[in-house]
């Protein structure tokens, strides 16, 4: 990356923000296939890698009170993880409907809403998302959202926390990997 551009990028991002850098030749940045390499939690505990029941969720925004939000939706883990400044502030099970994989995609939240209802947060307006990168063909964020089901109470809390610039990583790869009897949260 050119030095002058790297200075601009550094000055335009906040601590804890997600920056996706690609080489222009590969449709998905190399690290996007393993989201654990993108996000390193600061407060990992065994309770945080315990699978949640379908009606459970973990929501603790006080773990990191302010800063940019990054979410990872892992079809392999059947979970959504919400990070702020590298700290897991929320997680919930996610059900993926439909046929085929989700693929690997990165989206960034824009300002404003659409005239449609959110697929994930009932009673709320759908947000505007920009596709940053996608493996294979580009799939709009709202199309992927129609395939996901999460606890509506959790979805409402996440919806209220999102700000423009929020990054969402959709992947078929696991964020939680088993190593023997212990599970390790890589995201």
C-alpha cells in the first residue's frame, strides 16, 4: 500500500475499527476466510464459547461502552458475534434457512434507512448497507438477512447499537474452533 495512502487510512479510522485490505486480484481479502484472524477478543472466557440454546443470547454492551461495532455471522457456528473495540459485547444463535452456503461477504452500514421493514428486527426500518467485498458474485445484505433468524429481542438491542460504519462479516467458516475438549473463540 502506498505510504501516503496508508497515512490517510490511519488518520480516517478509529481505534478498534475494522479495515479490510485486498489486493484487487482476489474477490475476498485472504484473511476474510478466517474471521478469527480479523478479530481478537480481549476478554475470552469459557462461558463465552459455550453454545447458546436457540432462545438464549448474551448481551453485555458494558464490556466496551463506546466505539465501532463489528459483527461476524458464522454459518458454521450457527452464531452471530457482536464486537466493540475487540470485545465481545453480544452473541446469539442464528438459524440459516434456504439452500446453499452463505458465502463470505463484508458489508458496511451507511446512514439512513430504506422504506422496507428489517428482516431481523421486526417493526424497524431496514438499514442501508454497502457491499465491501464478496466471494463470487455480490449478494445484497438484505438478501442474506432474509435467510437469517435470530432472537428478536437480541436483534432489537443490536439494531439500537448500530451506527454508520458498522462492519458485518458473513462467513461459512467457524469463529469458534474446537481444540480437543476446549473450544477457542477466534473472533
